[in-house]
């Protein structure tokens, strides 16, 4: 007899989760493939024989482990409504590694074998940093207000996922708008088709068939084959690449710190949605799976993805994670990612982006006290700077004669020089402070959101402590800087110290000359 207190192996809601995890990872895989083949000019046997299957092995391990965590949680709490954590390639880290590490390596070395070894070494080091994050993640979770954590997640979801979702839908309105209509009726209105079939499932399956009938998509079998990486070769390449990648640690370490904070934020989001997972265990798992991927030849890290709240709302369980792990593993080993992507139009994938982003923003406000809404809003802002910087510099790098003439290589981390920054501002682009906000955006969001939450709680002493943490992070280049180093004269370091001094001073006068009413409402 089936135990109804345990989450089932597979249920109807897992279909949406399966679509979300696989289709969105497909997009990331194609970005990796296109960059390595056409920008860095790596040979196909290296990309399809090592990098892609290695990424799939790492993701398969992550998906299986998170399904196991979900089953354990279901058993411990005696309930079936458990949703596994979504595991996937870290999209922000992927872009930074591709364009901040691998592409510069290509121009510096012009040796694909050595470039691959250095990239895999960077991935392994990144996995180790993620693993170490497991020791301090729970400590940070207890001391950082939920408004700051969920606010940064909501900001990333809103600016990166929701906007991309809407853009992709409107880029192909003949497919996007009908698919959006059907999906949104179910997601926001709660409607169901006969036999309780969710409109989201109908929208996705129907959208794929509709796109095929319109000729928007067609199956591509060109990369089908069998590719399984030889770990002996890839491990030797990792060892060889360690010496080459040292100069890029100033990029790798900050982005991996970002990555384990992203995992912490997303697990916090899962906890807020009702699934009480261990932050530490998830960070350990991310780090180990990333290191496994690197030892097989992978070049970008794993993470717990955004979107748990949306998956839970759609009643996904653990089955989507198990099946996704199998599908992603086999797709990489059998060279099927181009085939899978070729039949799923971007407008259909966009629906899952949009839905999960909307739920994350709503959750950030719903699961916090009304008085902390300001902290949520402030924490959401730095990711917008990150997005704006990436879009502007990416467009300039692709289209500007200046970039070509001066051979500027945009890494996604380095600020343009003062002269060209002035050119951007003179053109009317809102640019003041954008590069400094892009560098360490998620850390900046947490710091600012935490300060606002403590202000609202009348804990100016904690505001001062948080500001000193901001000063320390700025001092060593984790925030507001294009690279790590020691910056005692940085205006950001000094600014945070001055702000901390003011907060402590005002805290001293809290019972005499500087009082805050307990019933104050800023709205």
C-alpha cells in the first residue's frame, strides 16, 4: 500500500519542474557550446567529448542528491508536499567564467588544451570555495535578516529572469502570447483542464507542437553520438592548468563566494516556501558536484537555482529532479543538447522564467513583515545595476568601433577607463555608480538590505556592525572593485567606515537626544 505521507516518486506537478530544469539548462549549455566553439575556437571533440558530458555528470549528481534530500525531508516530517531543490549551472557564474576567465585565456595562450586545463582548474577551485561556504553559510543565515536575503533573490529573479521571459515572449508573439495566455490562466487564475491537467503543461507541450507546425523549430540530430570523458586525461589537464589559472583567482574567488551566497539565498527561499532544507548540506553538495564535474573536464559551477517557490506552487515533488538528472546526464553523454533545444522555442521556455520570477518577488514580500518591505526593495536594487552594466558593456563590445580600435576585452567585471566612462555618461546613459554596483551586486544587496532592516528595527548598533562588514568587503575588493586586492584608500571602504561611526554615535543617543517611535510607519 502506498504511503501517502511520503512524497511520490513522480506526480503531475513534476512535469512543469522537469520542463523548467531541462529547458533552462539547455539554454546555458548552448551558450557554453557557442562560446567555446566559435569564440575560443576549441575543437569539437574537446567540447563534446569532455566539457559538455562533464557538466552533465556534475548536474546529474546534483539532481540525484537534491531528490534524496527531498525524500529524507518528506520522511522526517511525514508529509508528501515536499519539493526538491532545483539544481543547475550557475548562470551568472557561467558568464563570468566564460568571459572573465576562459576568453582572456584564449587570447593570452591560443592553446585550447592549456586553456581547457586552466578552465577546469578554475572550476575545481570554485567548487572548493563553494564547499568551504558550507561552514559559514548557516552562521550567516542566522545573522542576516530574511528581508535582505529574499530581497536579493527577488532582485535577481525580477531583473534577469522576468525581463528575459517577457522579452522572449514578445520576440515571437505568435507563439509567445498564446502560450502565455494559456499558462497564465492556470498559474494566476487557478484554472484546470479536465482530469485536473494544469494549463501550464498544456501550454508547454502545445507550444512545442505549435512551434513545430509553424516551422519555427525543427529537430537537429547532427551532434548525436557517444561521448564519455576519460578522467585520467581531464585530471592531468586540471593539474597542468593550476599554475596557469593563478592570476585569475581574483575573478574566480569572488564569483564563487557569490555562488555560495546564491545557494544560501535560494535555500533560504525554499525554507520560506515551507521546505526546511539545510543550507550547509546544500552548499557542500554544490561544491562537491562542481569539483566532480571539473575532474571530468567541466568548466562552469553548479548551484541551487532560483525558482523553488514557483516549483512548489506548481506542486512539483522530487521526481522532476530525478528525471532531470537522468535526462541531463544522458543528453550530455549522447550529444543530445542541440536536439533538445532545437524543438523547444525560447518563447515556451520563457513562461517558466516569468512564472518563477514573479513568485520569487511575491514571496520576498509575503514572507516578511510589512515593516521590512523597504529592506526588501533596497536589496533588490543592486542586481539591476549588474544587469544594466552587462547589457550596456555587452552592446558596446559587440557594436562599438571604439572597442574594436582599442582591442577592449570586456570581462563582465572590469570597468571601462575614465575617458570612455565619460563618453557613456555624455550620451545620456545612467552610468554613475553602475560599474561599482555591478561588482559584488549580491553582496551589496545583502549589506544594504540588512542595514535598512536594522534601521527599521531601531538597532543602529547592528547597522554600524553591518557597515563595518561592508567596509571590510570593500577593503579586500569583494565589493565595488573590478578585482581583489587591498584598498585602504577606496572611497567605498572609507564611506562605509564613516557610515558605521555615525550609526554607533546615533545609537549612543537612542535614550536621550535621538529617539525613534515604536509605532512609526514610513509608508
